[in-house]
């Protein structure tokens, strides 16, 4: 009986697995398809791009093979998500012969906090006890361990979601006082 249950559980997990996505680079023209196993390299003069995947994000490495410092001007660059909403990008500096990494969409910032902060006597989650916020500890006969921790996510104008569909990027760079732009279009779709 247990063996049948475990086999059924394993089969249902296999059948209902997470969706896998692939990314097609449609602009610039001879792009490529990025899957979990196959990164794609692309030269867009004067920079080199490499696209790979990390969890549910497309990761874009922008390499600077030149001897000059190149700055990505976030205030003049943008990404248009599949819903048509425009989002700014953060400024980045790419030193000579180095690279910067940009996950798409950006990973929102999260921070931990204690969700049971209180003054004075308080019943603990593990029995009667109290929490002293000044000294930062739980006290009492049955108060074992630290208080539970929750996480809050900070969503900014830089953050966006990408389920499926095209995302368009306009990247504006500055090199030796002159600006240049790179236009990219990438389509996220379920892998077949």
C-alpha cells in the first residue's frame, strides 16, 4: 500500500512539474534561443552580451572588451514589459575588460522582520513568555527559540513581471562623452 502511494505521489509530481520557459532573441536579427542548458552569446558593437537562465529569470551579462569605461545610463534606458508598461533601468558602470550582470525581470529586494514585536508581558508562540525589544530576547519558562521571522518584499518602479510574451529593451550607453543605443527584443515562451 505504501509503495503504491509513493509511486502515485512521484508520478503526480512528475506530471504536474513547473513550467519550463525559453527565451527567443528576435532583435538584433541573428539572435538565438536561450534554454536552461544553452546560453547564447551575441556581439552588439562594441559590447558582448551573454544570455542564460537562473531560476525563472533571464540573466543578461554585458561585457566590455574595450579599454574604455562604458556607463549604462539608466535614466535614458528603459524596458517595456509584455503588458506595454515602461520601466526605467538602474545606472551601471562597466569597467574596461569586465562585465555587469542584469537579471530580467529584476529580483525584488526582500528584508526579514520579526512579526511579533511587543512591549511588556506577552504570550509567546511556544508557551507563556514575553519579548523584550530593548535587549532583543524572549523570556519566560516555555519561550524556546527566537521569535518567528517574516519577509517583506519591496517593489519599486524598476521591478516588473514577465510571464510570457515580448519584452523590449532600449539600452543607452555613454563612452568617452558620446552616447550610443542598443535595442533588444526578447520573447519568453513555454518550452516545447
